[in-house]
C-alpha cells in the first residue's frame, strides 16, 4: 500500500469509528505511542531490561501504531504525506548532502 492509500484507509476507519480526536489529543497520542516504541527499543537494545511482568511487544506493531497516529494528524491537517516525504527526501539529498559522510 502506498502512503496515499494509507491516508484514505485511515480516514475511512476514523470517520466510521467516532471521528478524529481534537488536535492536542492526537498529538499527545503520538507522544504516547512514540514512548511505547522507545520503551521497547530500550528493553531490546538499551540498558533497561524488562520486568518479569511485562509482556513481549512487537517492534512492527509499535511502529504501526506511531504511523497510524501520524497519518491521523496529517489527515486532520489536510497534509499529503507523500508530498511531505518527498520534500523531506529532497531536503536530505540537497541541504544535508555529505553532512554525515564528509562528501560534498
């Protein structure tokens, strides 16, 4: 599925399940989901082991949750994520060219 299709599917689901939350609630939800992804990364790759009572989480599922909310934010604001990603890629290939490799 491409990003545009994802935006349409999420929009359809949201509209059929109560509508979009207000802007601040969606932003805080993004923070919450990003925190869950960060927690899982910390458990797997960082210095903080899981408690015995904590279940295993899938990285893909946590990333999917972050992406879902990001799509909600974009839809709510009328942002085409495909265009946004293209602009970001362009910025990284022009402005930041060689920034990390030492090449100019």
